[in-house]
């Protein structure tokens, strides 16, 4: 049987806690090693990430390390694509581990569905109690709006997918990753794919496990950046954002201006606290019915994680409106 050459690209930056487990799962792939290259693109890590990777590059000639002085993911991906030799590109994340047929399934579904981008449903898990709670938030429709690729059992077409697999020539033809977008580069790429009339396909048969941020501080920073750069994608494509992306911003505005108006009289004060009570109730319902939380403490922590995601994304979106007010992405 003939196998097409595949280039796996993994952007890395300070991943010493995750990179070894990630690489071991790549070495266990059932795809023939003679048809495989693994390209790790390091953004000048200040920890032991590069040192760990070099132990693998010295042992396996199909594992390569490239330096990314600009640090960001979209530069890493473009560097990887430019230095790749495979017919197919499979993007992977260092914060994840992969089933041993991950690459085989990616290529199988690219050929079977004729989609431009295929990937697995996003299975998020944690190692520490806090990380497990944050992982539960990823699978909560109240936190992220119920995107299809966060449903572990969903198979079909979607508007986005985690990471993804593509034909190399196709990525080059559509301009690869927009290097002006240090965040939301996947949103932009997938938007361009669907705008062309091409398809994105998700299947739970492409299996991986993603490990999210392990602190509320890290979660806040991540979603603040997501919110801010979502505005750049909206402005670039001259398309309004979906309502699910606007709700956190409206929630933040409500918290600020509602609090100010509550000093103007009992009517405003009553309305403000009534709406807060409704939000609290809905948050508690979704937190306590979430199947990924395991006790009272974890459910209360999930309540807090929901709030952190909503406020950080909303603040980031507002910051993006001001940051990109006069930006030109044409």
C-alpha cells in the first residue's frame, strides 16, 4: 500500500511540562515513519522545551526543530509549512496527546470527505483539580456557546475545528496563516475556507486529548486575547460577529453601567440585581448539571470559571474594538 508523505507541525513555547508526552504519542503513531516528518517550531522557549526536543531530534531523523524568533503561532505554522515536504499538513498542539491512529484517520477523512480541513472533536481533560474544572468549562455550552467541535460525539460539518489537517498545496493557495493575527489565526483560516465554499469536517474518530490552562489567571489571559483578536477577524472580513461572541461584551457593559445606574434609584437597583440573580441561577444550573465536575467544590469552581471566561472575553472584545478601530486589514 502506498502512503502519502505527511508533515506534522507543532508550534511550541515553554512546553517543558507537556512536550515529552506529546512527542511520545507522536512516536506511537501507526503511520509509517518513512512517510512522516515532525516539525517542532520553537518560539525561543526560556525553559527546557528545546533541550527536551533536541534529545528526540538526535535520536530520530524525521523529527526536526526550527526556531521561531517572532514567537507567535501563526509565524510558527508558516515557518513549518515553508520547511515541510509532505503532501499533507497535520497541525498539532503541544498541550495534547494523540491516539496512535490520529494521523492515519486525518488522512483517511481528508480523502473520504474531500473537505479542506478535517479534525477531531475537542476532548479536554485536566491533570490537577483546577485544570479539570477548566476542562469541564470547555465542554459547557454556557461557557463557550455549544460549538459543535466541543461535542465529543459529533460527526459532520462545522465552522471550525481544533488544529486540523490540510493538503499543503491548498494551504499555500489560500495564503497560509495571516501573520497579522497573533490570536484567532485558526478562526481567520477557517473563515477563509468556508467563504470559498469549501468544507470543514469533524469526527470523534480522530482522537486526541487537550490539556487547557491550569489556573484561573491563565484562563483569564487566554480568553481576553481571544476576545480582543476576534474583533480583528471580524474587521478583516467585514462580517458581523455571531451573537454568541457579543454576549460577553454586553454582559461586561451591563456589569459596569448597571452598577452605576443602581445608584440612581430603587427601580434601577432592583432591575440590576434581578438580572444578576438570573445570571447566577443559570450559571449554577449549568455548573451543577455538568457531567465533568465531581463534587460540590468543583461545581462552584466551574461557576467561577464560567464567570472568568465571560468577563475576560467581554473585556477583550471591548479592548479589541478600541485597538482595531482604525486598523486596515485589506
